[in-house]
């Protein structure tokens, strides 16, 4: 729900993931993928830690989704935790 200035937007979070690897994507309000990547955070052994990543964005409304990597490829358990937020760049 935040309003951010256009240009390089910095995202920060806190969590834990398999091998400390988080994957992320940013989509426009139409659902088009505009940026994606991965970042490291936490310790990979269940301890939480901070992560950060950036994306260069023009004015518009976007959603960002961050999830832990899934070492089993979906074969075990409920899959990685996912968090998503909507925000506006002006």
C-alpha cells in the first residue's frame, strides 16, 4: 500500500528459506512480469535474517511476491512460504 518514487525501488524483508535463498518477482497491475530475481537472507538452517533487493520501476501500480526456494521441487510438504504486497510508484 506504499507510494514510492519512480526509479530504483529497494525492497527489504526478513525471513528464512531453504539454503537462505529467496525468489522474487514484481508484476504490473495488469499482471505483466516486469522484474524478477533471487536474493539471500537468513542462515539457511531455520534462523531468520534480513534480505534486500532492488528493481527499477516507472510510475504505476505493482505487486511484489517473495517466496523461499523449494529444495524438493514441490515433491515434499506444502511448498515454500509466499508473501505479496501491492504498492504504487509515482
